[in-house]
C-alpha cells in the first residue's frame, strides 16, 4: 500500500541537510509519496528503508528500460488509468519488425525508413524507437547475422529479439553487447530457460500468453524466478482483444494493485492484418489505450507521422507547459551587427517568433529567457519576466560578446518595463518591438542599431 509523506518522513534521517535537492526531509518525504522524487536521492537513508519505501512508492505499472545505459528507452511507470487523474508518463514506443527469410532489399528498406522518418515538432524529435528482429526460419546463425546488421545500420535503434529458441536468444543477446535488448519471450513452455537467459544478461523479458490468463500465469512464474523487468504480450491478435486486454490489465494493476499485470504491454498490429491502413488504425487504438510498445510490419510516413503525433499529444503532461531551453539562438546566421530580440521560453512562443524571424531572412540573435514555460504577459505578471531578471539574463547570456551594439528589442507587451530595464541595463538602449510576432519581419527589416 502507498505510504504517506509522514510515514516516509519517519524513515528519513530528519537532518534537513538538503543534499537530495529539497530543503527539508518533510518536503522530500511528501515528494516521494507523490511520486515526484525518488528515495535514492537521499544518500543517508538505510537500505532497509529504501527497499520498504521503494516498494511502497513504486508505480503500479513497472518502469522498464532497455537499449543500454547511454540511450535507454523507458516504457511503463504509469500510475493512473485516465490522463486527467494525473498524467501518462512514458509514450508508447513504436517499432518495426525485420525477420530472417526476408530479402536484403526488404530489410534494408525498413532500416532505411527507420533511420530517415524523423520529424521535429515543438522542439521534440518524433521517431520510431525500436527494431524488432524476428527469427522466422529457425536458423540461429541467420538470426544473429540479422541482429548484427541492425546494430550496425541503425545506431539509435533499441532492439527486441523475437525467438523461442533459447540458444539463438543467447547468441543474439551476446551480439547486442551493451545495447541491452528486450527479449521476446517467455511462454509457459520455455519460461525457466528464458528467465535464466534474461537474468544472466540483465535484459527485460516479455511474458507471452495465448490469452490474458495464460500471460498472468507466465508473469507469476517469472516473478517467482526473481525477475522484475517484464513486459506482457497477452496473446491478443485482434483489435478488440488487444483493446480489452490492455484495459483489463491497466485497471487491475492500477485500481487493484494486481502485481502479475503490473507491467507494460506489447501489442503486435503487424501480426493482426495485411492491410497497412488497418494496421495503423489498430496501432492507434492501442496507443490511446495503454500499450507500452506497438510493433508495425513496416514504417511509412503517412501512417507513422499521425501515430507519433497521437503519442505526443497523449503523453504530453497537460499541466506542464512545453518549454525550450534558456539560451541565445542564432537565426539566419547573425553577425555582430544583427538585432537582438528577447522573448519567453514557452515553446509555442519560441516557434512562432523564431519562425517569423526565419521567414524574414533578417540575421538575428534570439534570446530565450527561462520563464518556466509561461507566455510573455503571464510571465511578467507572475514576476518571472521582470526588468531585474531580464537584466541578469542579458549579462550572463554572453550576448554582449556577440554584438557590437547595445540595442535590445523587447516584446511590445512589455512596453511598461522599458524605463526600469534601462535603469537595470544602463549600457543598453531598449527598443519596444511589435506586440504580435507576425509584425516582426517588417520591424526587423527596418531596424537600425542605436547610434
Ligand atoms: Fe533529509 Fe536525506 Fe534530503 Fe538530507 S538528503 S534533507 S537527510 S531527505
């Protein structure tokens, strides 16, 4: 059962040293209870307390990681059934299958599309994350060779190894080296051997059933064998079954804390139809309803892009504004005579303003001040975009070394702080820019540095 902040506080050293990054043990305990901090952040808590608190505060759907330490893919970690209750944590990972027995051209095409179909939206790189290598011919040598080919040709692909042959699985895992794969998987028949393989390699393992109940029996067996990092394939091979199984599993894990179903699920639309559009539709339904991973038979821009956007929309925390990093951004190759424009770090503002500047073709330095994702006026009203903070940012940003002039263009909505800002930055002339980003191009084209 979940512990309260006070119960967690009783197990903390109560020295208020602040080394966890939070000023007091009470505040830290509250954050751990709310799932906003990890107990490991306190270096002084006992191992026994760590185990007790970690177990009690673990999310009902376990967080599973694979792909290697440098570029881990994280799935699961979910704590609620509906997004409005809190938020969804880790977006459904999308993967493509390559199999032994496929022609080289087919495999190369899928890998090439995996590498090239990438899209940037509001500063987020949208792409497929997984290549699943399937042993379709029972030839262990061909399977390992295909694993090696994927490792060499797709540098950032996370791998799923699909084989029921334990010896082939071991060879595949060895070939992966530090790029820890997800092993697919353990059935009722080979669970013991696959569990040993997963334990020895430190890889997460998929528990496979023909129906949900059988998947539960396999996860129970694997948990009893000491495995913690599991993914579930409920055996569903129709849209309706996969949707129902995912809902049942999430509800049982979240509302009844039913451990055998407390793992992310993997869904295989690639095995449910030969129609690419129907496959995309099945994937879309399962992204909306709880799949941790969906595997597609191929990647095509017209179906992948909408799936990635759906994933982005569902898994973006609606309570946290999207932000870009505080920095100095060169737009259109600015020199030391280029205008300097400042605005807030709300993603939407950044992309609209930078888009207008880019379109104007005027080389410009765009300064983005951290306003915790608030828009210009809201940030100013909340005291996060005042003259004193802007002045501090200008001094530490390094912009004074990048331009010869001292002319700062502020958003038109901040006209009222012009005088205050000139007092804070006596070397600078403050110019009031337009209120709307759409008026920036003509403004910048006419801009001349102050004499
Ligand atoms: Fe308390 Fe530990 Fe945080 Fe120090 S590091 S304030 S002891 S919780």
